[in-house]
């Protein structure tokens, strides 16, 4: 994946700030561009893609189609995560949660 013009960068996502019960941080990855076709974005606990991370994750539509996106609400206890294409090994990178 290219994010902001960089190929497979490590990204940083903030977690909940515990000010209120509704103070989580949401990140929405727009996958509607046709270049995302056959590249569904998913989150994992390990770089080998053996354990999916689904807590607070919402998907909509089919990657490469209008309206497609993957959204994650980062929990305050979220571990280091990895983002990857489900169809291609090595297509992704690390997510550091703050």
C-alpha cells in the first residue's frame, strides 16, 4: 500500500484518551480507488498474518469499489498491529499504537 505517497510506511495511531467513555480515536482507510481492487486491507497481531485483529474494526464494500473503506477504533489497550492485504504476502506494514 501507498500511504501519503510512501510505500508500506510504519504508521502511528493514537488510542483512546480516557477523558470520557466516548473518546476513542477512529481511523478510516478509504479503499474506493480502483487501484485497491483485490487488495482488501485487514489488521493483524503479527507480521505473519496468522492472527487477525478485529476489535473495533469495521469494513464496508469491496476494495476498489465506490464507498469501500476499512475503519478501526483504536482501543487504549491496543498492541502493536500490522496492516496487510489479505491476498498478497508482504503488502503492508507496522502500526504503532500510542
